[in-house]
């Protein structure tokens, strides 16, 4: 099952020429789950991964840079004739916000389910769940954890044959949990293997609840609004420095730290260097970069840099020259090739 994080917007508070406002798209199999929806998010998606019919939307909190793209996106889905329901999750106060959004953009014809979550709850899915974590910002704010279910242990076909099972359907049945001819799964399967885990901080200052939630995560996406020189300002505004995010990642024993919500007030190299001095496995994704998260036995999370030229060429090759223009793929010379991460 594929699992990836696509960064539609990595800036903080105000958009820049290179960085949109906060929006992260998690793709797992056929599910498309958006975390935050800053102004311009749908345009960011149209210009890159495509504006798919989202499965769900999760808001971390209600500062406008994290939700102002929602009215236009909901209306676009309506104009495209979306017919399947859409669920929107967030902290207490979400219903009031969505009511305001509907007054701005008009009601939609598809089902729109608004769910206010509480810490300790989780939203169950096929093979994984998403849980909110209360974080330390100004007002109600969540981070989110996506946990995959545990996977069965490795099947030992030699033991299965010695115990009297026939290769073929009997192997499959016992791997699915059945007892076949007196042979149970515990006799032919190794220890259960944990699923993958992604943690997204939203806006927060360092806090114990997030450190605990992020324990041994495959990827922690954490805000890094300030450099060390403005630690006091970070505390006053409920944000984190890059080094503070890295300290939390180190203490939580995560595999990879991805810094977002970066500000134009600090050079990216400075943020990167301050973070890597604390936790070496740190990256600063650019807009439209992806982190691919393989199963543990297949390797470590890897940053894939966005290459608009390759994306446009693939689109043109598969659907004709009109598709490249329609996709909105950028041809900016600032874009980076799609390679494993070697920079900020």
C-alpha cells in the first residue's frame, strides 16, 4: 500500500512566490486526505498533483492562513458535480467556521459532514486511523497522527508444510487468520509488524503531548516559524524554532523530520543548519515535494523533489499536448529535479 505526503503549501502566515500557505496532502492507496487548506490551496494542487476529489479534510486550527482556501475548494467540488459526501474535521468551533464558509460561498449540493473532534478520539479507516493531539498554540489547536494498523508477521512456508498444510489456498487462509487442519496463524506467522506512522504538528510551540504522540514516527512534519535568535518571539506567539522542532524529533526517535510553516524572515539554510545540528535527519520540503514512506522492511522515508518538466512531459505523453497546459504544470526555472533529498 503506497503512503506519501505531498506538500501543497509550506510557507507561514503569508504566501511568497515559492511557497504557498499551509496545506499537506496525505495519499494512502486511493485515499486523499488534506490537512489544512490555506488560501490558494486548490490552485496549488491544480498546478501540481491535481485537484482530486478529497476523501477528508482536517483543520489544525482556525487562523486564516490555515483555512481560507476552503470556501473556493468546496465550491469548486460543487461546480464539478461532486456527489459523494465530504467530511471535514477539526477542533471545537469548526461548525461555526463552516457555517461562515457556507455563507461566503453558498451551500453545496453534495453531503458535507462537519465533525468536531476531542483529544483521545480517533477516526477509523480501512487499515488505519487518524487521531487529534492537543498542541500548545493560541486557542484550540490540534496536531494529527495517522497510524496504520499492525500487519501480520512474516509467513513461514516451511513450518506450514511441516505442520501438514498444502501450498496454495491453505497458506492464504491461515495468513488471513483462520485455523486450517489444526494449524493456527500463531504457528506459522512471526511477530506482528507495526504499521507506518505520520505526525503533523500544525502550529505549536514545543509540547509534551506532541512528543509522546510522535514517538518512533516514520515522519514528523513540524512547524519551524523561527530561528534560534527569535526563541522568545516563538514562545510569545505559540510557535517553534527549527532547533526546538529538531529537539522534539530527536527525543521522540522519529525517522525523518520535515520542517514547514517557514517564514521569509530567516534564510532556509539557517533553519536547516540549526535543526540538523540537533537532529541530522531533517529536511525542509519545497512546495510540491513529496515524501514517500515505504514499509519499514523496504527502506527509509525519502524526499522526492518536484520536477515540473517531467510532470508536464508525462502528462503530454499520456494524454496529448492539451493536457500539459490544462494541468497548470509550472515551468519555473526555480524548480528542482525529482531526486532524493540532498539539500534543505
